[in-house]
């Protein structure tokens, strides 16, 4: 009976719907990473490198690094809050929308 259970789980993970959902999630993650890099370049580079040259000055590097760290921290905070909100709303929808509190 244990082998049947393992086969059942294996069959579920090979389900075409599950595979498509995983692929969509991976593509969404890649798109989010691209957007993050674009935003970093857009905001931090423009802010920290007013006159681009052949190399960055030490001050520009410091500014750019600090800006990236702040931006990525903010991005992660917003992302976590967004995911938490989506999960909360999904759970409430699963319960018929009533909180019981």
C-alpha cells in the first residue's frame, strides 16, 4: 500500500496542470527579477551617477551600493506583505469569507 501512495504522489507531481503552474511561477519569478534590475538601474543609476563616464568614482559606487540595498530591502518588504495579503484573502475566500472574530 505504501508503494501505491508513493506512485500517487509521483503521478500528481507529473500532472500537466501542476507542471504548467510551476512553469508559470518560474516565468513570473524571472519577470520580477528583470523588473527589479530595471528599477535598480532606473532609480539608483540615475540618482548616483549624474555624469556617466568610463568608470564609476568611489562615491558613485558607494551611493549605488547603498541605493541598491535600500531598494531591494523595500522590494522584499513589499513582496512579503503582498504575498501575505494574497494568502490571507485566499484563506478567507476558502472559509466563505467569514472571519468568525
